């Protein structure tokens, strides 16, 4: 198996496990993580029917790497996700690819982390998991997340999560349709799901996913608008200054 820096990959045919592994950065998203996830998916062959995405017990994925963005903005590092299209395309692969994608969420899923959740076919969560969109607190928009989230829970609930910016419990997320199943022991819950999913053939999974994708083209139709809105808000100098101040002082943009 290929060595990766930001993810850990384990193959148990017909299941591929991909675990976000940036413990120093709350499993936040940078360019390298996106590239490595694409490379891991490129390795999925005709034998792989299930992809499981996981994080750590504390953080599934906490969204954009603000520390990296700050370093890139100041010219001291390479952390900024300058082009959102590869991330959007990665989520599209989870939603439409010829495999069952499962997000196994423990701890916190925030901002871009919700994109991985909403793009997955099945979402399994630990009861203590929390789901949030914090972008508006920094003048940003969850632009690329929203098409996937709207597809899962509808415009109204996606808008509520966007505007309120506060964490939602696994129970509430389940009521809204973001989470399919949750339990105090999500590991056992995941195993039970995988026991069933192992029985599916590659051909039947591929046929089903192709059929689902053919029912509507909402994700593809939304891509250009979502990518453009993301670029606009993340390139706004005032927003970047607020992010840099938050990284350096811990103060939110509205705090004097």
C-alpha cells in the first residue's frame, strides 16, 4: 500500500478504510490531504465495494486548515487550499463513485468536514459526535458543502445550520437525515453495517450508484457556482485578516 502523509489507508477486501491523520491540526483539510484522498480513490479497483472514511475519536474533520492559510498568506508555509474545485470533485467522487461510501463520525465534524459527511452514501456516528458549519462566523460561506448538504437534508435545515453556526448533536442530525444511524458504540454499529454491505457485488453497487447519479444532475450543475462563491469569500482580504487574527490570538472577528 502506498505511503501517505495526511491519511492512513487500510485494505480489507472488499473494504478500503481511509482515516484522516493530521492530529496536530484537528484533521483539517489542506491541499495535500485532498490530493492524497484522490490518490487513494484512484487505487479502488473492481474488488472494492465499500469505502469507509474515519477521523480520530476527537475530530472527524474540522474543516479548512486556518493555520496553513495563515502561513500561506504570510508567505511562511504551504497550507492554503487556493483552489476549491479539487475538494468539490473529491466529494462528488464519494457521492457518485462505484462504491458505497461511509462516513464514520466520532468527535467533531465541522465546516468542510460536513462536506465529507454529506457526500457519503451512509453516515454512522458515535452518540457524542457533533456537526457544525462555522463559516459565517469568519465571513465565509460553506459554498462547496451546501450542494451536498442540501441534497441530504434540504434547503431549510442546511440554511439553519449555516446561519446558526452552532454544533448539532448526533440525535438531531439523525432526525434531520444527515446521520443514518448512531450509537454509543459506533465501532460495533459500523461492523454490523459492513457485515451486510460485504454481500453486495461490485457490479450491483456500480449499477446502483450510476442509477442514482442519473436521477438528477444537481451536484454537477451546482459546481461552478459553489466554487466561485468559495473563491470569492476565501480571497476577501478582510476575511483573511480575521482568520489570521483568530489563529494568532484566538479572538473571533467580532471581538474587539
